């Protein structure tokens, strides 16, 4: 997703760094972990785009806390704007590349990780950038609580097949695999911006839920 730089974006992000926006400073991360992620249920979305999904879920589930990660500052500022307008207290946002998240945060924080319409990176040489490639899956194993789930929605058959293979190769359990996932707007799901676009084009949406269980030596 590309968005032209918006003059208001940087000042708005600066203004909310420390409350809604989490910076990469140790004190900011500690506050996120010790205060915000102490909640019973925490959900992470990687690649929020303009935030219809995360803000929609946060609105429906005020008792669940949501952390959104987005690479683009301008796009994240759009999510921030929606969070402020909707007066959502249960969202925190970080402007970063998710590849560094596993090292930045402590383990066992999230009940679910959502990947919605992630960039497919179709060229072989870009495989490691796909959000379901080995290194990303390793960091999700760490970040998820025991029994936590990775949930992926995409229109892209190539990325979906790659994700199924990568998950199996890395010993995840596939709990749900659906090649024609219907439009679902319940407490657990919200149509994303990209999903809306692809559904309107008549494209099938693929969906999976996977979990990882550590296999102990003596099991
Ligand atoms: C194709 S868009 C989908 C946006 C939204 N999830 C949706 O379904 O409408 C992918 C988004 O993921 C972000 N993104 C891509 N790679 C990322 C990464 N490694 N870390 C964080 N965000 C990333 C992009 O900036 C973009 O906003």
C-alpha cells in the first residue's frame, strides 16, 4: 500500500508518542508490556494498513487490547486518527518493520496474531520478506501465549500456498483452512480495506488459523 506523505501525519504521531504510539525507547516498551499488555486478552495485527480491522475489532471488544504494527508512518497516522476519533482506549500502535518485533518484545504476550492481506512478495529472492517466512514464524512462536493462534486472510493464492507450506515445515498445526472464506463481521473479524476491494472484484478470500505447540523432549 502506498500513500502520499501527509503534512499532518508526523506532528500527529509525535503528539501521541507516549500515549497511543509506542516508541522504540526502552521506557515506552516497558510501559506497553507492564501496563497495556497485562490485560487478559491481547491481540496483535501486523501491517494494519489504514486500520479498519483493528479499530473495528477494538470498538466491538472494549475489554480486549490491540497492538498494531505498521511499516509506513503516513499509513499509521491514518490509524491513529481513527483511534482518536473513535476514542478507543484499547489500541496501541508502533511504526516499525515487524521483522524486529520478536527481539523487541518479551515472550508470551499475545492470544492472536492477525495478518491481513499481507504483501505477497512473489519473487523468490524476496521470500524472506513474506510475513509467513521462517524467521517471522519463529518470532510469532515466541510472541504468542501457549495455545495462541496465527490468523491469516488473503486474496493471494501464491502467498496462501506458501504460508501453508511454511507453517507445516515449521511444525505449526493448521486448525482451519478455507479457500473461499465468506464475509464475516462478528466480534472476531472485520472486513479490511483490501478485503473490501477484492470482494468487490469477485475474488475469493483465503483464510487460515494455525497454532504452535512446543514439543518437549519428554513428551
Ligand atoms: C497490502 S496492505 C494490507 C493492509 C490491511 N491489512 C488490509 O487488509 O487492508 C499491507 C500493509 O502491511 C504493511 N507492511 C508490509 N510489510 C510490513 C512489515 N514487515 N512490518 C510492518 N508492516 C508491514 C504495509 O505498509 C501495508 O500497509
